[in-house]
């Protein structure tokens, strides 16, 4: 005798109430702004963090070259004995601008080379004289040993670097109105005793425009590095 299979009772389809749809819309209204804020934050602050790292590399490169040269001058093209001789500021600014080539030069506000103090005087950014961060002049001279600085306009400096005789702009003896005259590169001390050796700081400030405008029109990025000049003829 063949028995027919008994059909299992079907479960009733749950009914969707009108209130469920309203709840989903309410939840979306709360979550969507947070998600959009995260997306815009990534779009804005991701490139800013990249620029922050770029400026950090730039000040480190410039400070390292300034430390090695000290008060000395060097050939612009070391492979060509007939090439011109330039001061440390020329090489510091050139290295800094080369390291920031991924940034728009119009976004760079200033490059500052300043007479710094030892680590006990504070962090690099804290040691940058206030006037050197804000002054529109070429440089600032302070009564303290640490406080003098050379302020370079990045766009003007870049134009000078491209000129055949542009190296003179970074040499106070050849261009008396040069920004280099406030802390003359050739008078920096790397001796004759250990206690006489000076510290050199490099500071760069950029004002980077923001894309969306949600967090403002622009963001200021600052980086600084300080190194001690390499010893010269020590007694």
C-alpha cells in the first residue's frame, strides 16, 4: 500500500509593517552623515598627512646638508671644477625645494634657516623664533645668539635657483640685500672649540588648500629640523 507524503505546513510570510520602513530611514539618516564625514576626512587629511611627511623629509635633507657644509662654500657642480661656488644656504634651499617637488610651490609659504640651540632648548618647532614664522621681511635678527634667521620666499628662491647667476642671491657678500645677510652662512661657527659649534635649524611652512571646504579653506603644515654643525678645525 502506497502512502502519499504528507506536506509540511508552510510558515506564514511575516508581514512588514509600515513602521519598519520608517525605522530604516531614520537609521540611515543617522549613519549617512557619519560615513560621509569619514570619507571626506580621508580625502582631506590623507593628502595632508602625505604633505606633512614630505616637509619632514625636506627639512631633514636641508639640515643635513647645512650641517656638513657649515661656514664653508662648495662647487655647485662637484664634477665640474669650473662651476661656481655657493654658500650653504644655496644648497639647503635647493635640497628643500627638490624634496618638496610633489607640492605646488604656490602652497609653500616660507623656508627658514635659523640659528638654533641644543636639544635642551626645546623641540625643533618650538625653537623657531616667532618672528621668523610670521615676518614678511627677509630675516630677523635677535639679541640672543639663537634667534637670527634667514627667511626665503620659495617661489623667488626657485626662480633664483634656475638662473645661471642665481647662486649670488644666497650669498650676502655678492647680494647685500639677500635674505642670507641676517645669519650669514659663512660666519656660522663650527669651532674652534666644541663649545663654539652652533646648531642649524631648517623650518618650512606650507598652506595647503582643502578640496571640500568642509574643514576650512586651507590647512597650515609646519616642519622643522635641527642639527649641530659638523666640527671644523677643533683645538
